[in-house]
């Protein structure tokens, strides 16, 4: 049983079927009928006018979003363990032509309004220092923690007060919404978010994410992002196959169905090892205390996962699992404590 990553899972059948249905002649790039439906599909989902582009990868979606919000001399306030900091090989700096990542600590990889305000207060308004231009958060975070709407809104208020753009890395946005049970709008544009990287691959897609822009500047930003997409080599000539996957996710709420299954599987594992948890489980990632010997015991039973530093492990559940399907691992975790 694999718990390495939700990137390692198979493609869900509905997405595969949508790709097969798109396997017919149509216009190239994003001129096809599927790409043309993205704006309306996401506008319906978020209850506001949305501009949506398919993007090849999550790294590109994050970086192109930041390039539209931040000039080369600007700074992006983010968590010091954010994906854009530790897992994207400097892509944000590459796409923005040099913007700085202004990192802050925070429990569970979450930024707090107090920390952001304190950092902003240290920046002098002269040409010698990097001015902050964007706040970027990840929801759910790299430690599986979720920002609630009021937490996002508090950061959104700071962004608005200081004239900053506000970006959300939503590689696991579906898991966050599934956990909270809130409207997608409450977690994004109503809370001040300007750009959202809407994750699909981790939630059952094959390839391709959605980059969404909200608010009065959405059209201009989407136009600029489309040029970044082309210039960076991410404009697929047969983009309809990406658009079809994304539409399959959002038009029939498959994105939430899949995320709920993954979250339920994670909760089942969390209940099996409550005293081992390093972080509260709110999405589909678990970080647990595990000795090297215990890890070897689990791997000997064909459970695969990543070590997470000394004495810890990360377990990631996915759309194809549920509480019943992860019961063998839950039983194995309980056995470690009663062996």
C-alpha cells in the first residue's frame, strides 16, 4: 500500500473518460471548446466572474501567478517551509526575473497576521530595500494544516491595506474545502485572494492545474499570465486534454468527492495513532512519530511512505482510498503501540 504522495496515484476514471471524449479534432492551444468553458465553469463554482487558465504544473501555476503580481524588485511574503521556497528549485525567482521570497516561520506552515504585519513594519520605504508586493499562502499547508476563511481574510485585509497582491497555492485546495465544508468563495476572493493555483493532479488528475484570477484586475492579469505561459513553454498545442480533465473535476463536484475520500482515509489513520501525531490532521497528510525500527516493521508489511527527518514519517492518503481501504495500515499502527 502506497502512502508516498498523492502525486503517485492513478488517474481517476472520470478524468480518463473526459480525456478520451476530448480525443477529437478541434482548435489548437486554448482555442478549443473545452478551454473555452473554463471561465464559466469556475465562475459558477466560485460565484463570481473568474478568469481561468490551464497550466502544465503546479510549480508553473504558482510561479506564473507570482510573476503577474510581483515585479523583479519586489518581495513575496511566505512561510519558510512553503512549496515555493523549498520545493520549486527557485522557479518563482526565475519567472519573476528576480523577486525575493521573504520567509517567515509559523506553526503548521501557516502565516499569522501578526508575523506578516511585523515583517512589513521592518521594510523602509526607500530604494535600498526590497518592497513587499505579494503575500503567498498554501492551503492546505505543507503540514496538512488548513486556513479557515477568517484566517485568510485577516491576511487579505493586510494585503489590501498595504496594496499587496494575495496568492494562494491550492495544490490541495480541495482537501481544505472538504475539511472546512465552506464555499470555495469564502476561502478565496471573498477573503481577498487575487490568484489561486487550483490543484487537480494530486486529486486524481493526470496532468495540468488551473490558475484562477479574481477581482477587477482578473482580465489584465490573465492576459499577462497567458503570455508567461507561452514564453515559458507551458502552452500545450493540444490543451484541450488539460481543459477536459479540469472540467471533469469541477463540473460535477468530483474535486470534492475525491478530496473527501482522501481526508476520510487520513482521519482513519489519525484515529489509529493519536499519540504519534506531530500536527493536527486537517487534510490528507499525516506526520507521525516513528522510530527507524517501527518504520522498518511497517515497510516489511508492504506499507510505503517517506521518512520525515529523524524519528518521523509522512503519510499521504489519496482520492482512491477511504477509511475502509486504509484499515490494514490503521491496524498496523495500533499494533506498534500494543506489540
